[in-house]
C-alpha cells in the first residue's frame, strides 16, 4: 500500500501528527509511507524510521506569488507537484490539516481514497470538498493528538497509546553538550528551559513574569535556567536574563542558548529537566521527547493543544489572556513537575 500523510505545518502540529505515522507503520509494516510537509518543518521528519519519503511542499512560497505577476509560476509549480505526486501512485491520502491548501494537495496526490475531517471539524470547511471519506471525532475526543488518531478509523485501525518518535541527532547532541559544559552545567544539575517566544503576540507571556519564575526556581528548586529563543526572539531571552536576580556566581546565572536549528533545539531539550513555554512548537517538541513540559495557555485551549504526555501539565488562564497567569501559579506547577519528573 502507498500512503500519503498531508500535514504541512507548523512545528507543533507536525509533532502532534507523529503518533499517526507511528500507528500507520505498525498497522502496515510493508507500506510505502510518505509525508508532505513544509520545508522548514521537514527537518524534524528527516530520516524518520516510520517514513519512506518526506516530500517538501513550499506553500509559504505560494502565498508570496499570489496575484497577477506570480500566477503563472504558481500554476506551473502546482502542475509540477501534481506530476511528481502522481508518479508515486498513492492509494490512500490522509489530510490531517483541514485547510484549503492541504485539501488541494491531498487531491493532487491522485489517491482514490482521501481521508479527512468532516467539514464541521475542518479549520477551513472547503477542504472537505477534496476528500472522499470524512471523520468526525467523538465530542469526548478533546486533544488534537487523539483527534488526529481518530482519522485511522476510516481504515479500520484501532490505535494503541500514542507514541512519539523523534530520532536523536548525535552531532547536534555533541555540539549542545559542549555548549552546556563550557557554560558550567553538569549532568546532575537541574536544568529548566524557558521559551518566551510564540508565533502570535497573544500567546506570549511577559518576559518579566518569566524572569520571576526563573528566579524563584533557582532559589527554591536549585534549578539552572536555560533561555531558549528562535528567530527575532533573542531580545526576549536577554530581557529575562537581565531580570533574574540571584546568586552572583557564574554557575548560578541563567544560560542564554546559542542560535539553534531544530536538531540542536531537540538536543538541548533532551538535557532539560523541565520546559516552560506558551503554546508554541518547542513546547510540544519537549513533550514529544519525554521532557516534563509546562504549557502556559491564554487564548488557545489547553485541553485541545496542551503538551501531551504523562509528565506534562497545561495551565489555562482564567480570563483567556496570558496576563491572567501569575508567576506564583506557574512556579507551583513547575516545582510539582520537577519533583515528580525524575532525573534526566
């Protein structure tokens, strides 16, 4: 059987789809399984043992060519993509995204059986026009990971417990271990990662509040704080570092992570005892790696989008804003996870 998964972006959404790939591989060990994904997110799928092919589709580039001047090149690229996909002779395609663009791509695969969510559960209802079998998860199926797995019912597959599989990258681990060692970190030290960035401003917690949490975790839990940041976010991490007051020794100062790619970010998270972040890809990457993860949620649903796993916790703001979460509440939850999470 030749199967295609269509989950293009973003990082957290791709990670939430990994258990679906794992379940398909278990159900069809001899299948040829391909995943269609944006180039930026393809890094987390590189050389994944459950996948035979990772097919990069640059729909972000499509948006830049919308309009009369770019329409010709866009149509040419769509025709080329269709031709490339048809050569693989897909029999089944699964649209896990529920967007108009993912529906179009699912149709371009040429698979006769195209599975997706029913229109009422799609982010963009028109995407259901491009799939042939529709799934409506039961109302009790809350988390997006479990909703994704519900799509397997269209193939008669009953998935087991969700399993996230992210291959380690030894070279990236070596580089990040060297960084941590040079910064004075020792394997027995408690390392708490704080990630202040988010894809949307409304999902960001104030740097001053992260600083308050980092300071208290250092004083009360003996933690060393690691500040993570992505593109255009280094100012947030530096602001937190400046706001953390504590012992003056270099061994107790917060660590500012170097610029990292996805492999290096994963390497740092594998060494962390706890990750604290808003609803963003690095939070879900930490959870998938088995690192205890504390998610801070304001406008988005913690029940649907929280970090997934037994050593994870999501705090939902009472007023649906990030300002509704207070440092004492976050500190209490972080210490509970640290005490129950075990050593890394």
